[in-house]
């Protein structure tokens, strides 16, 4: 079974070294998608969930499209003995499957909104939505509730040529908007660009789990989003008392700068660095310096890129409000483009 060797994004992101620090234990990631099939590489980490599609009840353990199963595998697949099968970024995190999109990989904003409400009510730690679309009053309300609930929400920026700009809810302040890079670490041509982009992750030729015990390969910001959601799970497991806003801050502050120095519309703050996000000395929000201090053992920069072509069209959400000193500090993702780079490009 060659799947593990094909998962190039694992070595690119030094996931083995990161997993020596954290594997995501104790963290629940809600995956709002097409449902999740109980794949052998994922079954142990799969909770019973729910479907929010009218007339299609269930516990989230069905997936006629394979997209949701693929996203769940990128986050928390545990694989099989002997390094066989697929492995996720956070292989001991648990997946809460919320079926909000159907077999055609499309969904309604109100179904997504209800799914977000379920994730909030069940105390998910991370919400991963590998889709993008338009905002509605109901969806905006649900996102605000997730923000207030201290949940890390990660959303796909969108894919060209279908999308011309960053969709909702990735465009929402506080949501971690994810773009993509290819195997060389260059901006993936499929990835939408825009001032809302926060970080990027592998988004080309990304292998993961599929329905019926199979595997799939995809390209797009869907896969990059699931990978970043896995990274957020690692951080929440390592730092269980860290507010969601600070989790997002760790991801951006330790990202490896790409493109022009500082934040830009293609790479955001850069490619996520799993090891640095778990080990670097990151000043808290409101006390940022022009850089972060990473220990000497921090891994080298990410290698090269990943993706997912079977991208679902839906939405994603979150950000978070940080309670500090009796007041709320809102994570300010949209800092000026001329801010100093969080890390030195390497």
C-alpha cells in the first residue's frame, strides 16, 4: 500500500518531528463537509456526528462524494500498522463529522450555518470547512457564535477558475483563510489570492482517504484547509488553555515567509511551520515583536506543496475572541501589508 509514500506534504511540513511534540490528543475537529466514511485509516478517531441536510438525517458516517472523508483523513487519519495507510497531521485528534453538503459536493448556507451551531453546541475545538461561497444573515450569525465560543475556525480561500476572489467565510475577520502552495513551495495556480489570505499549505496532488476504504488524490485549497485545521489541533492539544485567537496567532507568527517580504496576497504570512508553531517562543497578541524566537531544534522550512481537486463548494468559519484582562482582544488578522515578516524567509 503506497499511499503513505505518496503523501509528500507530510515530509514537506516535517510532520514526524511535529508529532513527537503533539499528535492532537484530546482535541475535537468538526468537519463540515459531505460526511465522513468510516475508513480503516480513520475509524478509531471518528465520532458520531449529524447531518444538517433537510430530508437526509444521519450521524455523518456516510459520504457519497468522498470529499469529506478526504478532508477528515488529512486532519486525523491514524493509518495502519507498519506505516501503512494514510496519516493525518493530528493522528490522535477526533473528528466530528457534520454532513452539510450532498453527493454533488454543494451545500446551502443555511445547512452550513446549522452545522456550525451543532459544532458549537458539542464544544468542538476546531471547525474545518473546506469550501467557500456567499454570506447570508443566518451564516454570519453562526460564525459570530463560533467566534464567541472560542473555537478555531479554518476556511478555504477558494479555487480558480471557479472563484475570482476569497469567498465567505474565509473573508470574514477572525477566520483563518487558507491558500495553497505546490510541491516547490510556490503559489499554487489553483489558489485564489487576496488580502484576506492568512497562511498557505500544500494544495497540489494531495493524497488522503476516500469512501469504501479507498484513497484519492486532489488539488485545491480544500486540502490546504484541512492540513491547517490539523495544525490547529496540534497547537490546541499542546497548549490546551491557549485561546483560539492565540492559536491563530501562533500559526501566522511562525509561518515561513514567502514572496515579497511580509504579508502578501498570495502567501499571506507564509507557509505553516508545524514544528515552530509548537515550539517557538511567540509573544502573545498585543505584545508582538518583529519576529519570534524558535529553539535551535526547530525544523527546516517546509519542503514542497499539496492539494485537492475534488474541492467541495461550501463555506468555513471562525476566528476567536480572546478574553484578556477582563476585556476581549479580537485577533487582528488583517494587519498592514507592509508589516515586517513574521519569520525570515528560508
